[in-house]
C-alpha cells in the first residue's frame, strides 16, 4: 500500500520524534516504541506533485508541459498559494470556488512549477486536471441534454424592464430553445426582409442562435454547472440581416446594417443597448483603408455625437489550418471588412483551451499554447501604419488540435459550449473563433452597462480596453520587442484580454479614476468683416490628478504602474478621396499627455503644442513629445484610431509628481473642410480612464483618492 500523508508544518517535529523514538527507545514490553506505526513503513519520501494528483494518471502532463489544473487549497491558505504562485510564474484565474474546507482555483502551470509551490508551503491539498469539456454535453442524448437545458432555464431569472439589451445582427435566432426563450422576447426579434422570417437557418449553420447563447450567458457551461439561480443582467434582441438561403450583395452591407438598427430603435428608442455583429467579408480589403461598409459602421456609432456601442468580429482564416503555418498565417491574413471601422470595438480571439481528454484524440496536441492567439484569428499586422489597431482586444475563441500529420481541427474539447439552433434534435453545440470572441465581448459590454447605467458609451468602450491585459505568453513577446515588433504584436493581440472585475472595481492597491468630459477641438481665429477667418486647433483640457501624494512618497522606490486610456468617437469622412490618410478620414483626433515629474506647467504646455504640430504636419516621430518615451510602453504606437491606451512604469516617488494629464486635439477633416461642412464649433465628448497599480504594496492608495474627490469608501 502507498499512502500520502499531510504533515502540517507545526507537526513536522512530532512525526520525526515518533521515528526517533522507534530507533532509540523501548516500550514497557521491551519493544521499540511506535513499532506498529514505523515498522510497517518500508520507504518514506517527500511527496511530489504526483502524490497529490487524484485524477487518472493517464491525464498527468509530461514534464515541461503547461496544463490547466484544479488546485484544491486547504482552508484559509489561498493567499499562501497565491504568493508562491507569483514567485514561480504560475498563472491563476481570479475566480474561485469555495467549499467548507477547500477553495478551488484554476492554475496554468507545468508539473515542475507546481512541485515548487508544494515545497514552498502547505496550502495545496489536491490536484486535478481541469476538465472543462463541452464534449460531454454535445455527446449527450436528446433526453438528457433536454433535462440540463430545462433545469438551467428554470433557474434563469430574466433581466428587469430597465436593463440594457444586447442586439445581435446575424442569421436570426431560434427562440424555441428553452434557454434563449428566457432572455429573448418574441417582440424583440426583427428581420431586414419580412419574407426571411426571424428564425435561424441551416444555411448559416445556426450561427445566430449560437451567438445568442454566449451573448446571453457568457460561459454557458459554467451556467449549466452552477447551483442556484442565474440572474440575467440584460435582454437579447436579434435582427436577421442574412438571407436564409443565400448571401447578401456586398455593396448592400452598409445599408442592410443601418436599416436593421433603425428597426430596433424605432420600436424601443430609449432602451440602452450594445450591437453585436460577427458577420464579416473578405470583400473590399485594402490594408486598413476604410470601406463603404466600415464607414457606415463609423457613422452609425458616431450618431451625431450621441454614440452607439458596437462590437465586431475580426474575422477568421478560411480553409485548412496547417500547424506549421501558425501564427505566421494569422499575421499575413488581414482582419475582414468592416473591422476597419474606428468607432466599434473589434474582438479577436485568443485561447486558454489546451486540455484534451477525449479518447478519440488521445495522442493529439493543441495547436496554440495557452494564452496565445487562437489559430483562426485574423490580425492587422500587414495594415499600413496610419490605420487603427485591430483587434482592440481578444476573448476566448477556442483552439485547434492536430496529430502532427494532418491539418488541425476544432475538436469539441477545445471549443466553447453554446445553444443549438435545432432544439428538437440538439440542445447544445460547440462554438468559437472570432464570432465566439465577439459574443463574449458583447456579454461583457452589456454587463458593464447593467452595473454602471450612468456611464457614457465612450466610457464603457474605454473600460473594455482599459481592463485588458496581455497574457504571460503575449507579454513575453512584448518584453524583448523593438518599436516595429511591438507594433506587430499590438496588431496581433490588441490590448489583450479584458476582465470584468477589473473594469468595475478598484482595490486598495489598484485604483481607477474615470473622467467624462468634452472639449471643442477647433476654434475660429482672426475673423474680420472681410475674412471668414482661419480654423485652428482648439484648446486642451488639463486634468489635475488627485494623487495620494503622501502614500506614494512613503512607498519611495517601490515599482508602480500608471495606465491611461482615452476613448472618443469620430465622424467619418463622407468622401472616398479622403480615406487614404487618417487625418483626412476622421473628423478630429484627441491625444493625452502626462506631466513629467520635474516639468513645469509652461514646459508641459510647450511640449503638447509641439506634439500636436508635429502630428498635424505628418512628420515622422521616433520619440513622442506628447508623452511617449519616458518609460511608456507603447509611446507613439498608441496614437492610432479613436481609442488610445498606454502604460507607464516607474517608482512611486516619481509618480507622485506626475499629477496632471492633458487631453488635446489634433487634425481631422473638420478642420480641412470647414468651408463646406461647418463643424468647427462642435464640442466632442471623451472618456479618460487612469489607473494606479502598486503590486505587492501594503499601502492603501484607494482611500486617499476617494477622500479627495468626495466619494464614500466601502466598509471593510
């Protein structure tokens, strides 16, 4: 018999003493003490990671191979494990399961990393492979899967009448599915052509219904496995923009999209909503240059200065996925039309799905490593430099697997679970790629809108990007990258993987400020009775930051991180001729700059004026006088499109003196075409998000900020 025995640290001496007594002492009967205990032990050794692995040993990863593990933590020892995990490079997901005597977390690690974590403390009680496998539900019989679907539908609680909606522009939806029926009212289904109907079709393989399941629930499998009620935070709406038996004329895409949105808003004009469209085309691609369809999307999002929120999919590689060509094929295949749009959120796909347990694929391996780009996700690496970064962010899009010989396949173990469009025959199916990623992004946008109904669309859009972080695999590529490689990585991954908790909540050592403001980007200069005057760039807005100065100075040389995100919407140029240059396409541009530690206000303003002049004149910039260099991660790379985000790292003492941020205007066709289209007197809105993060610090930086700006501090 083999036995794994947990010896608490405080009891280690007791165990050793038992052995020593067996060796050195006798009982009253003349036998060695503790004979029954010690004599039966033929061998004792320090337990390794296999000793506490309680799954089938055939699932145990090879040495050096990353895998997702269920780590079962002993009571009140989670923080101990997290400290060791940070030191050993183990990635731990933030969400946990709490039981009476155990806490379960998901961790990405090699067996060697977990061995170190076990040796570094007594937190880990048990290890299992994380078997988050949708294939179990896909392979169920109709009766059993129907039972699961009805159980979930019975636990789902619809969103209230004032909740926001997520409107999906796709192939329609099968409202007869018991899960979708809870979140989708019959009156909230629309169609571009009344002869098409509102239901889903086999021609599109039920794409719209699959989108609906994820947009409504996010992680469908987690909802199925969850005990207790599932509270919905938003409604579903669907607009059928794809004909049931054919494809649309590419020249009509923009018109169809606009008319679909108009139908929804005519019936429910006051409902807050986010639009989701994973429909895309390889028609009209030109290295980032806007198309008629993408310009229509920008016009719809700008909406005369009262913006709409819209999520688009970056598009997928077509044809066979060859393992040897990953990820180079992704970098040379540009995102699809209409993802050239500036104002929409464009979602690409990454994957964390690497575990294969299905017997049919026992010797297959996942194509993409955990935390890397999904095998089908398109990028904007080959785009001309002046165009926006696409995708903006990435969400889970599933993985492919291969046997080393044949093209890779999207097996069920490596995909997400969602709702099937033919519930009479199948209740569940697997789904992924950038469509699945766009659906997850839309779910997150809707949940932010539900949690913070007072926020402007500019702010909600900004929070998606501001909360995103590159995974360890992505970060490794950035750390050693030069300017050109950084741009390629940014065009591959966007700003990384968003996190809902980070978007909604500050913590004591990770505080986020939100500024919602407006400015007039242009002004009329030297107008006389004989002259219409000259249009020049307007004034900047200067925001003083309520820094916890004393607390930052007390931290001294402790490393801190400052992140800034600026989000706004632009009006696209209605003339095709202007689409060759970004300053001819967008109505205006905004930039941000942060005051440096030893910089006087006058020098700060001079630097901003210089940055604006350089950019408007189209001069090449190696350093960015507006805010790049100076330990900023991206610098000038951030100044593309209509959302800009960057990270500064330095000491807390240095950050204490960087207490002001300027938002200033640059260029745009409003300035160029003021004789024909008077826009110079318009004010435009923006959202500015600023976060301080002091990882490992014990100083509370949130409370001093909250006190300065006059908001309540939650009780501990």
